[in-house]
C-alpha cells in the first residue's frame, strides 16, 4: 500500500491505518506511545530505508495481545 500509490494523496496514512486495523482485528495491539514517530517509520519503509526484516523485528518488539479481546487475559509480546 505504501508503494503502490492507490490514491493521489494519503497512501502512507492509509497503509498505517490498514496495519493498525489488521493488528487489532487479529486480537493484538501495538504497544507504542501515542506520540511515537510512526510517520518516520512509514516514510523509511516507503523509501526503502527500512527493509522487510527490520520492519518485522520492529513489529515483533511492539505487538502484544489485547486482553480485552482474549478470554484468557494473558498479555505477552509475540516471540
């Protein structure tokens, strides 16, 4: 989505929204501060500065189960 330019403007914002939606609908959440520099991350992905493996590592370090959606109430980072 970031690189395919489906829209005239807003491709990076839309890509990030889709990421958050998919993570949340899967029962997880991103453990990041509200003021985290996400725009810098998205731009670095769009420019090729951040590759797939680095992006996967970034998400692995920040995705946690969302206890509100889990009946077992266990919260843990994805290993």
